[in-house]
């Protein structure tokens, strides 16, 4: 078996598993209670009034 075939088999099997795990971790991280405050601040930041600088 060539190196290419070995690496392709590895990417087809374990690469897919790793991408799935990373996806689930990133999606799960957004629902943690500790980061909810930061998400709320980011969502409302566009409504904050900035002080105008007179130049």
C-alpha cells in the first residue's frame, strides 16, 4: 500500500471523526452558561452609542 493510500484512508476515517468531534465541541461551547454573558454583550453592542469625537 502506498503512502498516499494510507493517508487517504486515515483522512477518510479518522479525519471525519475528528471534524465531527470538533464541530460538537464548538457548538456545545456556545451554549455554556459562562460564555452567555459575552454573547449577550456582543449581540447588544451594535446598539450602544459611541461618543462622537469633535475634531
